[in-house]
């Protein structure tokens, strides 16, 4: 099992065209890459200032102020990861939307990025669903 966390550096935030493309890419990976077990696109979120801060009071970060897109991905093995990176969905996304990312000076045609490869040791994943709410008595 391989988990990848890749942080792609943005030029000028996340305009609507890029936000749409990121959602579409996730959908396309899900449909066309059975070897991609998990794929999440993440942007920076507001940081809680203390334990009593209500999440609804945190102002979202303006898309124009975003500095990076963080991809969290999981593959059963290196072959599945290679299939993803060399596949048509990834190649088209990288080529078409590179204009929104800082370009890597050492690897033209690729975004400037920091990528971390992790070997899963233990953990769990819960299915998505409604969160439980506390009730007062």
C-alpha cells in the first residue's frame, strides 16, 4: 500500500476554471483508474484558534489566497501509482492546467511540488456519512 501526499504550488490562487477542473479530475480518476484506491483534492482551511471556537464562525479562506493544492492519494502498489501518473487523465490535467501552478524549473512541464510517499503502518478509514451530534440533556 502506498499513500502519496503531493503539494502543488499555485501561482495566483484557485480560479473557478481550476476549481472545476480539480473536481472533474477526481471524478475521472474514480471512473477510469480502478487501481487508485483513494484520491482527495484539498485546499487550505482556516485554523481553529482555540477549543471553544465554533466551526461556523471561521471565515473560509478566499480561493484567490490559496497557495497550494494538496493531493492525498492511495494505491495498492507502485505499479498502480505509475499507471496513474502516466495515464491519460493525469497527463491531460497536468498539461492543460499547468498554467495555474508554479512550474518546476528542474522539470519543465511539471508543477513545482513537494511529494511525500508513505508506507502505511496502521490505521482505519470510516465510510463517509453524517456526523454524530451531541445532544444536551
